[in-house]
């Protein structure tokens, strides 16, 4: 298991907040980020499948989505990246390893929000996967990530 809790998490959080002007809010109307660099390409996608319904088909869809998301990380994010669970643990991890599981069998930092903000970032934070719990969305940052999803689709986002 190659996930390491970040000791100096404040520096990582500060860099993220500075780069993306992160503003957490409980409002469904407030976007969480607005990149400071106006040339940064990003797009917010609505989550169309959620694990927490008790429906076995959606449970399978959720775990298929984990595989899809990990494949996306492998393709674009490099060998190491960050997983941030807002106001909880933050990790640095090797992308091509087994991801540790939490109490409900999801990754320590789930790829879809379930009440917390979850962020996956490459090491220079130029690419990101950002889960917004109140808007029920994932914002994808980086021209190549947005283009990939637009061209290939995503089984759980629209």
C-alpha cells in the first residue's frame, strides 16, 4: 500500500487554495474553485451515478467508476499524486498501486464526493479531479483531461 499521509499538509493546502482560489461553501450555487490563471481549462460535470442508493446495479457502477478513474489517473497524472480530503487526512501516493479502502470499502479518499470535498491532483497541481459534495459534481482541471472526457465520455458524469 503506497499511500503516505502528508506531514506538511498545510503547505499543500495553501498551494492548492492559492492556485485555484478554493472557497468551500455549503451552497449548491457556489462553485468551489476559480483558477487564478485565466488560461487554465476546467469543466464541472454533474454526477449521474452515486453509490449510496442501496441499488446493486449502482454499487457495481460505483466500483467500475473507481477503475475508470484510476485508469484516467494512470494515463494523465504521472507516477505520483495527491489525494486531499478537506479537513481530514491528505495523502501522497503512487498511482499504479492498490488503493487502500475505508470503512465502506471505498478508497481512503473517494473519487466521488459523499459529504466532503475530495481532490486528486498531480504533483504540480496543473491537473485535478475535484469533487464538490453540495453541487454533486466533479470539476476536471487541465485541457487534456477535459478533452479526454469530452471525446470519450465518462460512465458516471455528464
